C-alpha cells in the first residue's frame, strides 16, 4: 500500500520539532490551526460541518506552513439582477483569503478563536491538529468542548460529531478512543455560527485521570524523512511500492532512522562506527544502522492491519514502530463485480419495500394525530363538564344600575417639572422620562460627538436640531425634582408613580413624607402637611443600584381619598369552578378607629352584574385590615383572546366602604374573568388548549400608541402573546392595553445578584455564597421588587406567564471556569421564582433560558422543578432539544423563550434587511416555525416580527414607510444629503409630533428611523401622511407557518385634547362620578385618555364647564399619527 504523503514533499528545509505535554488537567495547549473556511448558510443551516475543505479530512497530515486559499462567495447573479445581495459576511463581492497552517501555543486549555481570522468572525470553519506520542497502546477518553459544531478524528477514524450551538464547556462531549504506542494524529474541525467561537480538548485515561506522560507535537517529527512510524525518536518509512496493495506475499522496503547520537573524541580522531540496532518484523530480524534500508518479503492478509516493527539496542526494546495499512483481495474484488447486478436488483427491491413502509408510517402518523386530537377533545370536555357542574350551583348575573358617586380624585402630574442638582439652581424638565448615563446620549438624542473617540466628550446638535437644549442634569445620578399642585386640604393625598428606578424621598412643603427604593412596581407614599390651595412637592432622587437607565419612568399622580379607604383589591377567578375570590386591603390613616361595612359588586360599565356578600370591617387607627370574599358566578363573559377562548371582556370590582349608612369611599379595580393553567405538557385557557405563539417585544410598548398600531398587525401574522423583555417590562400600561385588546402577556422582571452597589460586572472570584445571600440587603431589595411586580400585574387577565429573570445561566454562559458562580446565580433566580409562586400558587412560572429549568442532564436542576422548562434558541439544536420535546423536558411544558434570532447582522458587520437576508430568514422561519407547529411546542417566542418583519432595505425605497434606501443612508453619512420628502429634523431622527405634553405616558423627543437593523426601527406610529408599515417575506412566513389567531378587539377606550390656558388645572368627571384632572402644558393642551367611551364633563378650575360625549377610538386607533383626536376648546390661546 502506498503511504499517504499529503504535503510531505513540499517543505524540504530541516526544521526542529519540539514536543510539549498536556497541562495538569490533560488539556492540549499546542495546536496546528488553519482557517478560516466558509460555512455558508442555506435555508438557515450551516454547511461548514459537512463540507470537506481538505480533500480528505480523515487522512490529512498537516504541517506548519501548509497553505491553501478559502473563497467566500457573493451571489453575483442577484447583484447583476439589481436586487441587492451580500453573503454571510457582508461582502458584496467574492473574496479570497489565504489559509496557512500555523503552530500556536496557548496559555490555557480553553482556546478562543474570536477575532483570530478577521474580518471573518462568524459562520466559519477552523481546523486544529496535533500529533500525540503515547508510550504504550492504551484506551483513553477524548474530552471536548466546542463553540459551536465540531468533528473529531484520531488516526483517521471519526470519533464523533456535534451539530449544535453552545459555549465552550469542558467535557461537554466525551469520546472513547485508543492511542497506539508512538505517534497518533488528532484532527478537530470547529464550526462557528455567531457570537463567540472556540474549543478545548483534554485526554484522560478510562478512569478520568489526566494523561501527563503524553508528548504533543505540532508537526509530525518524521515528516522530513517521510517516515510515518515514530516512537521515542526512532522512525521508519514502510513502502510496498506503487499501486493498490493486494493480499499475499509482497515486497516491503523499510527505511530506518535512530535518534542522532552525540559525537565524542578529539579532532583528527575517527568517529566510532554508528551503532547498529536489531529490528524484528513478522518473526524476522535484521541489524541496521540509522539511515539503512531493509528489503524483505512479507505475508499480507486481507483487511486492515498494523505493521509493527520492534527496535532493540542489545536486549532492550527501545521503540515499537507501527503503521496501519489496508490490503485487498483480487478474488473478492472480481467476485463483488460479478455480484453487482444482483445487488442492484436487491437494492431496488429494498427501496420499494422502504417506500411502502414510508406510506404505512404516514398512515400511522395520521392515525396517531387523530388519536391525540381526540384525547385533547376528551380533556377539554372533562374540563367543560367540571365547569357545568359548578355553574349549576352558581348565581346568574344581575342587571342593576350603579349610582354615580364621587369620593376620590386623581390628579395627573405628568408634564413640566423643575430639576436641580443642589436645590439652588432650577431648570425646566419633562416627567416622566428615563434618565441615563452620559455614555448613552448618542443614539437617544439627535446629537453627535465633537470628538468621535471620546464617548463622554462634548456634543453638538445634528442639523435641523438647532433648537435642541439637552439638560445635562438628565445624565446625573442624584438630582432633585419639584413642582406645585393644588389640594382641597381635606382629603388624604398620596404621591403615586407607576415606576421609579432608584431611590426617592418625598417632601411636601418642606416636610418629609416617606421614601422608596426599587426598580419595578407602583409607588404609593401618603403625603403629610398638605395644605388647602397650592403645595410644593419635592423629590430627592438617587439612582442607587440602577446604573444605565433610571429615574421616574412611570405616570405620576396625586390621589385624593378619604382617610379610611379601600386601598387595593386582588381578584382571582376560576373558570373551572365558576368562582371569583377577592382579597381586599383597607387602610385607615386617621387617628381614630373606624367600624363599617364593605360592600362589593362586579360592574360592567354602569351596570351591576354580581353582588358579593357584605362584610363588617374594623379599621384600627393608622392601620391596615385585609378581608377575603368570594362568590360563585354562573355566566360571566370570559376574558380571552377571541374565538373559543372568550372575548377581552373587562369588569370592575367596585368596593364601597360604608360607615353609619354613608358610602365614604368607592374603589374600582379592573379584572377579567379567566383561568390559565397547565395540564401535563400543555397550556389551557378557559378550558381550551392553547399554543402560545409570541414575539419578544423590543419595541417600547410603554408608548401605548405603538401597541395601537402594531399589535393588530402582529395578531394578523399569528402572534397571540408578547414577551415584555428589556424594553418597558416595568410599565403597567402594557398589560392594561393588552387586557383591552385581548393580547396575552409574558411578564418578566430581574433580580440583582450582587450585594455591592458599585459592582458593575460579574466577578466569579468574589461573590456572596448562596447560603449567605438571604441575609443581604440586596436580597430584601429583590423581594420587595418582586412583591410590587406581582401586585402590579396580578389583576391583569392578559398576564399568563411570569418569569423572574432572563438568561442568568443559559447554555451559552455555561463555562467550566465559572461553573460554581453560574450555578449559584441560577439558584438565586430559582429562589425568586419560588418566592413569587408562593404569593400565588396558581401562577405559571418560568425563568427565561435558564439551565436550572430544563432537564436533569444539565449543570443543575431545580427542586421542586419549575412549572415550565425554558430553552433559548432550540432551533440551533433541533435534534437534542426539539424532537421528542416531551421526554427531553421531563413531561412539562416547554417555552422556547427566544428562538430564531434576528438575522440582519453578523455582529461586527450589520448587513441589514437586504432582500437576500430577508429571504433567508423567511425560509428559516417556514422551516422552524412549521416544525414547532407540527410538534405542538406549547410556547414559541420568536425574535421575531419586531426584529425581522416590517422592514426592508434595497434600492427601490419600498422596504419601509420612509422610502429610504441604502444609498440614501450612505449619502447622508457622506454629505448630509436628506432622503426625498424628509426634513432635517425627520432623518435620521424624527421629531415626534406629540399633540400635547400633558396626560399619561412618557413622551420621548424623537425616534430613529434609519431602518438598517430591527423591524421596530421602521415602525411608523406617528406620521399620519405615511403608511404604518411595509410587510416583507418574513411577515408572510410567520403568517403562513403559525396557527391562525382571532383578530384583536377594537379599541374601546376614548380620548380628547382640552384646550385651556397654559398651566391651567382641568378636571374631568365621568357619568359614574370618577374625577380625574391634569395641568395643561405650555401650549394650553390637556390630553385626557379614558378607559371607556361615554359622556364626560370638563371643568377649568375657577372657570368654564363643558360636557362632551366621547366615542370609542375604534379603527382610528390603529392609524399612525394623532389626526383622529377630538379637541375641546375651553379658553385656550391656540
């Protein structure tokens, strides 16, 4: 047999070859690396793993300096067609890169390939090779980790492969192998997808002990002599001549070399004769000196064999030189050729049998699907029967009027405040709004750095924004806010803010009232020293723990209530038991105890539908009382997403506190009658199995107008749930809006994992141990946040999934050097999940992407298990994490909390939503979403329509509502040329045309409309002259692949702008007697938004009163802009 001589005759210069050893843990730190080669993405799948770039990977014998060229091809056909194309690396033209095998030493066994092959840093292939010398034949374990896919060969034999995405985790893949005495060739192939790339490889014995006696070479030590067999410095070249090797007696030539000997003696004295060695091969012996050749005839059998030649120095065996080979039988080859026609006939018959079996399997699958559907129908009928039994014992709805009554007032303080660093110099400031560190100015405001290299340096406004004045106090972490408000001096006044991220102390007329520390939940602080007439409220703010975005982000109110009042009601409903239960908190801030009656009823609009039992209550002075109530209810209209699940019907629980026959307080709490639960591996809503098809909400949903415009479009494409991720997860208005429309919400919050205010980064070497964590102040901070989070959302029927964190420990973070730290962090996350579950055992809990929720095969597993498994990006590893998902996740529902990551960027080089990228993502959506649908994955949360849909960038300008092309963007960067039809304050930042700066909701100054990345950047919710969106192929792919969903309900709320004098106090009253007011902005505009249509009366303090019937917003709400707003003139200046 001819020896494989790949590359052996290229380099002729003699180079020294040095041996290294594995480290203390058995990791190999010396490698021969070659790359990058391309891993093309076809229909969302990488081709690199199964593409042989070495013309025979298994037999490749690389050496330092061996070279190649890799081609990264662009699609010229699409370029010529003028539709725009780049390849996976952002190249519009084919590029070629040299590939040279280079020997590298690494200081640690976990090897990062990041930035090693720039400009290629994603979607590439790297080979790593080494030559391992073993002192004996031995069975071993090859222990690998790879980011992402890999293959591994030892001596040409494939040990294993992994077609999956993960971080580099030592021992993640363990393969059994056998080392021969002498040199062994180890070759790894590593394939990167996105993010980081790297690998590790350690060798151990079968008892998992590191192998330290091995020697590692980055070049075959016998390569210069074309000697494949090597051991302890001895080497041999075995050659059977040219052509295939057949069994029988064959001539063999053996060229032998011994280690070079040191030369002793004096000058002019002849050197001693070179030593001679006794060689043994197939029972024959010959003495040879180094460099001599032995020609002999040997017996060769059929099949794989191993030539083994022992080398003796005297009686001592000093080496065993081994080389495998394969011999063939002439007779067998002739016989196989003669049998081929019959074999072909047999294969054709087998193919037909397989076709019939395939048909039979298809029939069996159909029958299994029918049985499964029947079982689901039986389960739903069982739940319906349970409900019918409960309904038979429950009272039916009543229809009685709700008398109008005014006992409370709410004053909105959104709008103009003052801000100061020292309480001496004050300037105007709009609240609510998020403040941020100085670093984040760029991207949030239309400014540019005077020194582009100094992110914290001075800035100037962009052209068109010369009127822009950025108050630098918005970037400070400690400030004061203040403004005036008017009170009657009789009611109990409370400061309310629907989100504060940080620490605030509240003062009224100079007197301290209370304080708050947290990042989520509705803040309520009773006020002291409130006088009749004008009062000054001051807020001493410190961002405290919060470091990036902080401040007063939620709506700000002053609530005026009786001193003895209903503080809050928590309504829990059971569809199966036809029952609602109520927990009501009553507060008495007065100095005397109060005895009375709590009267409660369910109300729809102005009609009573159900009375709950009256209860006697005792309210101690300056104290709190909690009472429970319950009632069956036979026929509520169930809240749901439409269709068989129910309509988004909202009721209110009206609680009245009656003292001495007089109603002294009335409290209204919105809720929906629905029940959401788990049965086995599935979710049920109101007795119907439901597949959750979601989108990770990257748009700022706290701006309700965005939801008005885009949620109906999401629903049309199959989305029935929104995961409120990093953006505006803190805003209670998101869930309220979802309640009204019939959109489900997947809520999320975050814990702090460190007990040091100043700590910014995870430190795996310095942290509070898990056992000591409950004693920390940060733990109490987290508990307070989670209590407020639960209280904020517990009455929202749209909220069905609760996650207490996001990606504390995913497969991507799971690295050996941080194992203890990561598991500790994940266990803290699980602790808070169990805490929230203890507040309400009926909640469906999860933790986004965390290993502890998934399976007992992971780094650790929660006990008791989380309600749901949660895995991010299962589409990267369908075989292991999607197929047979019920078994994989131990027969619990699985939530793919993030899947199908956004496709328009290669991290270092954003490609953008060009047609070729959009088409690729659409194909991948069809493949993966179609598979999820076929397998019935309970919850599929895509990354998603808000990222890959509603956006396109090409030369036509038809990919976004603004008509912007890639060329226009480049022209603006180069020369400042504006796209046609857009003014300087509309591109790249669009000045938002708010109809008023008063009323609910935060109101940013501008948004970026450079649609080069996410779909949400192309949303048009504010410009009535342009379309709201442009659909792309990804939208169509989701619509075609997901289960169709009922449409959202129309907008049934109402709004109007009241025009009055600048700063005027305007009050409204509803037909039920609710009183709500606000201060007009500097233009004299007061923007009122009401939860329902009806007749409202408006009064300007000390002036005019007018009434107005406000209709439902209806279809107008889904149109961009604010043209549909009703305006009421009450003495304004405009």
